[in-house]
C-alpha cells in the first residue's frame, strides 16, 4: 500500500515548517525549561492560528474534527522542531472530553483548546502530569473517575529539561463510571499516535543534523562522512525511521476509520518510532563526538528528548504487550 499526501496536506506541512523555523524554537525550548512560559504561550498561539490546536476538536466546538492523519503530520513537524509544552497531553485531553459524553466540560474547554486559548494537560495511569505548572487545567484520570485541578506539587527534574512533570493535587470530580474508562482508552490511543509522530520528527531532525556534521568534520584530512563505518551507522538510522513512518501513518488511518485494530497499530507505530528516535539520538551523540555530550549546542535539545518521548504514553514493553494481546 502507498501513502500519498494530498496537495492540501503537503501545503499544511510546508506552512507549519516555515512558521516553526521562523519562530526560533530552540530559544523557546530553553526558556520553557527555565520556567519562562511567555515565549511558549506565544508559539502556542501561532500554532493555533495554523489550525493545529483545532485538529483534535469536533466542529461543533469550533474545531476541525478529529483528523488523525493531519494530527500525525503536524506532530512530526512539532517533533522535528523540538517544540516544548504539553502538546500530546492537550490533544489527548481534547479527545477525552469529546468522548466523555458530559456537555459541561466539553463546552467549557474544547472551544478554548481549538482557539489556542487553553493549554491543558492530561494525567492518566501515572502520578505526574506534564507541564502542570503551565497548564490552565489538568484532568486527572484514576480508574473510572476524572477530576479537574489547577493545583500541583513541585516540578520534578527530567532527562529532558523542557519536560516539567509535577504531581497534580486536589480537584473536583467531573465524572465517574464506564464512560470515563472508555474515553480514557481513546485518549491514550490518540496520545500514543501523536507521540509516535513526534518521535519520528525528532529522529529525522537528528539524522539531518548528523549527516550535515559528518560532511564538515574531518579526520586524517577527509570528511568523516566518507568512512564506511559512519555510512553504515547513518544508513541503519535511516532504515529505522523509514520503517517507522508508514506504521505511523497506517495507525493514523486506522484511528480515523475507527478500525478494531487501531489500538494494536498505534502501539506498533509507537514502538517503531520511539526506538528509531532513540537510535537517531545515539547516532547523533556518537558521531558528533564531544559536541553531543554538551548542553550548549542546540543539538542537546533533540538528543535529550528522545528517551522521554519513547517512554511517554506507554513504554516499548507496554506497547509490545498491547500488540501481542490484541
């Protein structure tokens, strides 16, 4: 099967790439890691203007409807540019609220999410919410209960400084029962899909940076990119990313169609893209030499994201179990 993007989808990707390139995302990521949220919120507003925030919100709430393929395309670019913030968490929260069947929370938050006016985090299956200190609300799912809070504990350290987890505290119950469980399962599926797309974009950015570096760095008066061992390493990294890409888009199509196999396909895409992103980070680290171990070059922003993104919304072991159990 061949996956071909439409002219509109290609133009959407080009415009998003151009906007993010002009936005100076490395500086935004460093500011976010330091707890300075203003540049990140300004970038969030520009993303909303391109329609990214509306891709997970139904039309009746001011969105474009849940468009998994377009979401995947957008998140590849967000990963490629190392955009900080609870991106997957906001999309997952929108998917959760839409499926929950409770009008009041959906009417209160979905229009604001679509317009880029609200940054939201979703905490499901773990004690920490990502970027709770920057979120306008955190939705915490525990078993068959969901509560909403804007209070949190201290921000914890992370391998990726731009990921700022904190334990949500308190909050009032929004809903209980089987509807919460079903909506949460859907939200996790959507979060895994877009996180897989982020991993794919991250890996492609790291590979491109490494290819550029090995063309310029010399040893024995020749570019190290001419060494066969380096070529093999880069080729293996590319193969991993090329293998993951169709799995990500196939999973997006399965979610869009509501296919019974969607959960397994999303999990498979998450494993492949997460592992490919980590492999790209290892390649970048080794072939950049000492530069790869320093926080000063912007390359570190991408390298340090690889493993946390691989494990977010389901570790490789969790996702492989999902594939095997059906």
